[in-house]
C-alpha cells in the first residue's frame, strides 16, 4: 500500500483513463481556494443580509455561523468529474476534493463548537 498520491494516481476512474494525478501544488492551490470560498460565501451572505436587516432582525453572529456552516459536497465533485480532460480536469477535481474534505471534516465537525462559543 502506497501513499495517498500513489493511490490516487493508480486508481481507475469511471472512464477507464487512469487515475487523477495529484501534485503537491494542487494542495497549495486547494488551500488558497478554501479561503476564497469562505470569503466569497461571507460576502454573498453579507450583501443581501444588509438589505434584509432593514426589515428583519437577525440574532448576533448569524452570518458568521451561516458562512462557516455552508457545506458543499457531492454536486461539486460530480460537476468536477464531468469536465472534459482538456479543461484542466485533474487540477479542478483535486481542488474540489480538497475543498469538500475541508468543508465536511473541519467545518462540519466544528460548527457545533462555533455556535456554542458565539452564544
């Protein structure tokens, strides 16, 4: 049994064209994309919430919890896997897996603690 990179590159995908190559640079880009995704989610929630704040009252720290709780998963991976190989598919699939794993493992496991801490 090899390391994760060996496993990923030797596993066949559904098209039978070989595995998804994984490079360390993909991990660095994936970590940067995690930050971009979280900031983008916060901005996309903050803009409309400012308008809704005029009519509705939200509990304190609602948008922080909504930003951190924005889990992504199966649809993102399915869309990335459906890309043609000439569209930097390997990079996009690798980054998608990194973001989804972060979202499920880190954000999913810490959301309850965040809510308790913000009360």
